[in-house]
């Protein structure tokens, strides 16, 4: 269940913040986004954007946007197979935009549409594996994280639980953070996570 501590005002302000910040960011970053798109096209053949079906609020399936960071012929459209160090599927430009999280910026469009939020449990691909098994089998309460919109960043990412979930303990810790966020949500927690994420990135974050 979503947090009962947060009144309707917190959810209203959260959505208003999503609309204002995502819309503003898309306008301000437009020249930069077009430059990244051009570099992707020059680096390897294929579309600039990569779309993937993922879990949304209420376990609804949504289509999420990212800058393409992999070779078109090797892309995993399902997202089941997580990337690993030295992954041969990743292009030269892809390695840079993944390391700096620039590949995630097109998700601002998902936020503006209302499929996602700036803050929330990270958006997972349908059938994603953790430590070699489906999340639903590893963590029985997994889908409780989907009572809220998925976020571009979240409590788990702010706490450094990023990258491939190749160990059961790491995967469970990440979901535990998501559930804690859902059960204790309020607008001030969102602000803490946004600030914490920015600070983490400035210190050299290594991707979501």
C-alpha cells in the first residue's frame, strides 16, 4: 500500500513538480539532446532512441524511452539480460552516455506524459532477472513497489545500489529500499532523494 502519512497535497505537488521540471529540462537541454542524438547516429547505424516495455504504476506495461547505447543488431529489447563490465553490445558513445546517465534523459518525456515520475522505484523491464532468477521469485513482495509511478531515480540509487543485480543480497536490498520509499513517501522525501542523487552524480556516479 502507498504511504498513508502523505496527504493528497503531497501527491499533487509531486505530479506538479514532475510536469514543471521535466518540461523545463526538455526545453533547456534540447540543443544538448540533439547533439547527443547526432553523435549516436555517427557512431553506429540505427535509431537514436531505444524503447522498451517496462513495469509502470499498478503493474501496467509502459513504453520507456532511452538513448540507444548498444549496437542495433545486439540490442536486447526485452531488457532481461543486464549489462556487465566490458559488454560487447555497448557502442563507444554508448559507454560514455551510460557512465554519465545521459542515456536516461529521454525518460523526461515519460515523466511529462505521466508514465513515470522524477522520483520513485526504478523502472524495471518485464521479466528482469536478479542473480539469475526473476525478481518475482527472489522477492515475493516485489510487485508492491508498483503501487507508485516508477522514477528516473530513487532511494536505492541515492544509496548507491546501482548497476547489475548479480547477487541476491544486493537485489533484495534494492527492493527493500523501493518498498521503504512506497510506504514512507512524502514530498520532502522526494526532495531529499533528488538532492542526494545530484550530489552522488557530481561525485562521479556510475550509472543507474
